[in-house]
C-alpha cells in the first residue's frame, strides 16, 4: 500500500492493516499466541510487538494532547531523543514483560480506536497541511498519524510474517 496522503486513505489503510494484524493474531491458538519467536530480536513474541505499537500510540496521544493545547510536546518522550529510539524501544519492551498476550490485544485495540477518533475529528487539510500546527514542526499531523498507524502496522505484519506468523 502506498503511504496515505489524505484522510480517506489514512483511515482506509489504518483500518485495513490493523484488521489484518489483529485477524492474523486472533487466528493463533493460545500456545502459538504466547510462544517466543525462534529468531533473535528485541520483540520476542506477539505481546512485545503489540505493546511496542501500543506505547507508540500512547506517545502520539500525548504529543497530540500537549501540542493541541498550545505547548510543545517532548518527542519522542521524556529522557529520549529521536537518536535514542533504540534505547526507548528497549525500555518499552522491558516495561511490558508482565503484560499478557491477551491484555496486549485489548490495549492495542483501545489505543488504535483512540488514534482513529483523532483522525476522524480533523479535516483533510487539518491532517495533511504541512506546518498547520506549530508542534508538528515542518511536517503535518497526518504524517505523524501515518507513522503511528498504517506504517507501523505494516512493519508489525511483516515482522510477524518473518517470524513464521501468517
């Protein structure tokens, strides 16, 4: 799928890829849902992948709330810079080691719906006009939303496929 450049495409891609991701996961039996992948990576199982997505949703939701209130959000989050996102991803992973796979599905579904609600409340111009909001810098709100939804879901689907989950 091409990177969305308008509201309709953003919603369509975000919903389609999320549905594909969740239906793939929901097709797994409980053993497969909870077992570790055989390849060596930071994300060792379904939970790790979903909680990675969830935490990036949470960061976006914080950026949005702070930014739309007129303040400048800390990006990506307190204690990290864009250059230190590998360390941030490790911290995300460690934070959720006690989250169950089923809880991770619930959490990602809830955060996905929260992000979609933001998309739906904005016009196409509000989403894709660059520099529309000072907190998004030289890019658009839509670019952040594409990264938080469809692009990230596509990464997760490909990652799972690479790890034998289709």
